[in-house]
């Protein structure tokens, strides 16, 4: 599904990813944990094609295709979705309109028919209930004045309606209280399927109580430095990342 | 339904002229140039009474003493007023070509991008109850729903017809808001205006449908000088929309219109414009000079006027729809979106003149500049000594796309009454990279993302447009910004 080999990437003059290898199979959920500044968000941006994140060597194969060759919108069409660590505000554009523009764009790309307004509303409503998102939130401008929890729930809603094949979730748990964490965690878990792979970036293992990963990786200093199962996440929570920092140094 | 079909048919008739006119149609033109003889020619063509000819000649004599204004932040080579035709009209309505086959494919392409084969048709075909006056070069070629409207006492007709059929109304109000001596371009218009719409809404009547005028410049080397006069009598209400298009040409064509609105006690006029004149090509060649004077006089108590404009076209836009708030408690509003791309220049804004007590005005202006374009908001808020308790709120936002464009805000504030309140807010921003990336990550192409973000930026203005036209205006935003990123 996704095969990353010896990936090096830099932002400006600074190399952030320094030979990262990662393989994710269809339907698998992988968690990536790691200290602040390790390069987790950088990895998510490189995979989604953000400008300014320059790949200097290595390869990324996604469904057998060279992912790095594609424009960001094409990657989205191909099924790559990123739940942003910091979702972006778009003043004046209602969340509903944004969702519709987005879903219809990827549906066009995928050769599916576009939704009209009525069908789309029904389609969205199927997802909003699980995420405890009311119609009033859909009328508000994209992320403008949203609380931390609302922003993250809106990201998961977008993931649900865009039906990705590879979902990258960048700290979707940060800034959430216990209830919001549960809603988001259950929302994501409901979207697990044999055709959908996920890469869950998190700082804390608490999210992984809801989204139970098949594999857990530790990312430190631009590389995967350890890989294990759910137990690894629990150990990390207890012991911290200090020993990886030393290993990297 | 019958009425709707009628509208569509009428417009199809007009459409035939729209494209064929450039090459094969026979038109009736005044000789090139401008002089007293030309003005007499126009007046004779229109079979005007002598008072109107005298008024035109007075305006012309005054114009000769005037200098072209140069205070606006726009630049263009001197206009040769003798190198233009001041009257051009199709000789007959049957001379159009049978097919659209010989239409410039780039124009067709533009309409295709809008999702419609023909601009006016889309707006009209999907919408009920819109009466249309279609002004083609110097004449009105069709006005729809006249009978239906006249049942309510509403007069909606070409101004040249109003001069004949309703001379008292025209004589009373023409030039009463924008006098013939007002400014260089308005004075020129007073001398040579050819057609335009006339509207009278009688006392207490809520006009049963939207009224609209479509202006089309077709003939080359021809200026268009239309004149619109709308009178809302006491307690009446009307919503009026104008749309404008012109073919693509290498030359610059002058469009110097005058619009006068008169609003009496408790009456309400909503005037919306979707201006899409040809803006010139990406190198700045050709395009319309849109030098327009629009003014509303709120003469009555509680009179209300609301100007909404979406300006996407023209090489140069010079226009300041204004409100004279004379009646106590009268209200003036100005909502504006001005988009400039490539080499377009826009200097636009409004004037709010508060004369009466407790008058209020609101200005929401959104300027979007892309390419090498320049956009200026210029606005005057004036509180006169008797404007006790009056207030104004102004919000002016500029959005820049790219590094070579400019946005400027020039507010003039003059308060001669201590109890008057004036608030002004202004912002300048750019489309942020993270906004673009966020949209693209969601599958939205870069151009669609720009259109989406800009439409969001303009939302407060767009939502003032009549619903049927808002959709068209939103599409126009996208089209006019094409090629502005990447
Ligand atoms: N746009 C940027 N410009 C400069 N440095 C950046 C940029 N983005 C990230 N970095 C740097 O790259 C490193 C990794 O950042 P990031 O991928 O955000 O880490 P994480 O998500 O693991 O906390 C950090 O040292 C950070 O300061
Ligand atoms: Mg991060």
C-alpha cells in the first residue's frame, strides 16, 4: 500500500528526515510516536505534497505509484488524506460548502458522479451524528472560531466524507479533553476498513486506547528508531523518549 | 411560465446581434467625431423635444470648458474624443446570423467556463419574474414584461421612450441628481447619451418582479453613453440589476454612463451591478474604460438605497456610486467587490453625504488584486451640520494575490456635526500558502481554491446580491482570477 524507502527531506537548508523507512499494508493502522521536533509533521507534509518540503533522496510508492511525482490535489484524488495538526481557517467559506467543493473535486477525479445539494446533505448527515457535529457547525466558516475539539472533529468529518485509502492523522488528539478524545477516537475507529490504511501520529498513547494500532513506531531525529506493538506505546508513555534521543546523538 | 419564455425568446433575438454585429450587420451610425452637429443628429434620431436638445447642447458647451480629471489612481493614454462614434444602432432586428458558428471561440469559451452557452440566457432561463431591458450599443432593442408591470402602474422602458411617453416625469427628474455640469464624464454623457432604462414605481407599490438592464457594447470604435433614471415614489420598493458585457477588441472603448436614483418617503431601491465588461488581454491590450457616475438621492424621510456592485471587468474602472442622505432617517448602503487581474485598474468607492437627521450609512468594500493590477478604494463620508445623530460604518478589506499587484485605500472623512459617529476599519491580507495547501490537500485545484477563498473573502457583499445573480457572480470571481496563481 505504502512503501517509504530511505526518505530524506529538508525544509530550507535543514535536513529533517534522515533516511526514513516505513511500510504499511492495506487496512493496517500504524502509530508514529516521537519527541517534539522529531519530524512527524514533516513526514505528513512530505507525503501530502506540501510546498517547501523538499525530498532530497529516497522513494515513496503508494499503490504502486510514485507518490512524490503528484500534485497535492492529485494525491487527494488518489486517496491520501491528512488530518492537520493545525487545521487552517478559511473565513467566509461555510464548512458545508467547503466539504462539498472538496468531495465533488475528488469524486470528479475518481470518475464518480458529483453530489447535488440535497444528496450531499444526506451523505454528510450520516457522518455528523457519530462525531456529534450539529448543522450550526456546518454553517460556520471553515475552522473560524472553532474550539480545539471542534477543529479536530471537523477534520475527522472531512476524512469520513472523502473516503481515503491512506489517512494520515497528525496529532488529532492534541488539545482534546477526555470526552472529545473519545468522540474523535471512536469516530476514527468507525472508519477502519480492510481497504483503508492509517498512519496515526501522536504524542500520547491515550488516543491509541481508542484507535488500537497494529504497529507502533518511534520516530526520532528523522528516522524510525524502534518498532513494536501496542505495548511499545505504553512503555514509551512511562519511560519517555530519552533513550532514543541518546541513541540518535 | 409564459412570461419566462417570452424573456428567453427576446433575449435570443438579442443574442443573434451580439455576435454577428461585428462583421455583417448594417448599422446606422452617426459620422465619426463629436460636435454640435452630432448631438443634433442623436437628438433627431430619438425624435426628442427641444427642451432636451437644449439641455444636451448646454452640457456640450460646458464640457468644452472642462478638463479630464486626473486625481484617480489610474493611468491611460489621452482619449481622442474625435476618434469615436457616438451613435450606432442595428438597422433592423432581422439581420443577425442564423448560427453562432462565426463567434470568436474565446468568447464562447468564456461562457462555456461559466457553464452556459450564453451569458444572459442562463441568468434568465433559470429565473422567474425578471424583466429585462436590453441596451445594445446606442439603443434599447427589447424590454420585457412591460404590460405585466404596467398593470401595477410600474413604468419600465427605454429612456428614449420615456421622453416621449412620460415627458413630465423625465423633465422633473433628469439631471436632478447628477446635474449636467457634474463632472467631465457625466457632462459628456448628458450631451451624447443615447439610451438606457427608465423606471418609475408609483406610490406604495412593491414592484412585483426584479428589473434588469443588460448593456452590450458591440460595434467597434463606439462609445456607450447610457443614462438610467429610477424614481421610487413614496412607500414603494424595487430591486434592479444591471449586467454588462462587451466583445474582446484590441482597442479601448469608452463607457461613460450616468445613473440617477430618486427615493422618496419610506421608499427603497436596491441597485445591483454585475460588471463584466471586457477587461483587456493579459498584456493589457484593449478593454473597456468604465467611467461611470452613479448617485442616489434619498429625498424622503426613511428613504433607503442600497448599492451592491461586483466589478470584475473593464480595463479601467472609475466609479463611485454615492448616496445623498437628505431625508431624516434615510439610509444608504454600499457593498462592493472589485476584482482586478493582469493589467486592470480600478479606482472605485462611494460617497455618503449625510444631510438629514439620524441618517445612517454603511460601506463594505472588498478589493482583490492579482497579476500586475492596481485597485484603489476611494470613499468620502461627509456629515453636514444638520446631520444630527447620524452615523457611518466603513469596512474596507483588500486581498492581494501575488507580488506585483497593489491595493490602496483612500478614505476621506469630513464631519461638521459633533453628534455624528464615524467608524472606519481597514485590513490588507494575502491568500496564505497554508490556506491554499489545505484546500489542495482536500482535492481542490489551485484555481478553484483561489476562487473559493476569494468568494469567502467577499461573502458579506455577495450575500447582498439577489440570489439568482449571486451564483453567476461567484462563478465570475473564479473566471476573472484565472491564471493569477501558479
Ligand atoms: N516550515 C519550517 N521551517 C523551518 N523549520 C521547520 C519547518 N517545519 C518544521 N521545521 C523544523 O523541523 C523539525 C521537525 O518539525 P516537525 O516535523 O514539525 O516535528 P514534530 O511534528 O515531530 O514535532 C523541527 O526542528 C522544526 O523546527
Ligand atoms: Mg507535529
